[in-house]
C-alpha cells in the first residue's frame, strides 16, 4: 500500500477526484502513538488505497471540501477516536454517533490497554 505524506493528501485526493474516482471510505487504525488513516477509492472498478500517518494530538486535514461524502466517515472517526479534522463540513463536534452523556472516544487505545505496546501491529 502506498503511503502519502500529510502535506500531499489534498493533492492526491484532488487528483483522484479529477480522474472521476469514487470515494469509498477511510479506515482509522490506532497505533497507540499515532493513527494510520487508510483512504479507499474506486477507480474504474479497481480499489485504490493509500495510508497517511496522523498525530493523535494535532488536527488532521479534512477531504470533505473535495469529497463531500467523506464528512460522515471523518465525523465518525472524531467520535470514535478523538481525531479532529480541520475544515470539516459539517462538523458534529464528536456527536454524530455519540450522545452528550455517552462515552467519549470509545475506540481510542491507551498505552498498556489490550496488552503491551509492542503487541500493537
């Protein structure tokens, strides 16, 4: 799988849009110290995937300005993992799926959770 640098993400996504690729999803993988975001697109019935590293403590770039449908997945990632997205429209501020009195970031891993850190793949 190709890895794309954060500063190249919007160019890569714009290129996919320009080539009439269809947005499929974004998968968030919590690696304890950082996130892997795996972007998936369909181009002529072929799945195109690439990975981008995201810091846990910094907002990440939203692609919702290019692919409007991505706002659902980006909001879900905010809810489940606490990764904030810059320029996300609309931004549900962590309450797309979760209620005000519900658990916060239920999918976010902490060091030592579910085994030792070196067990994280």
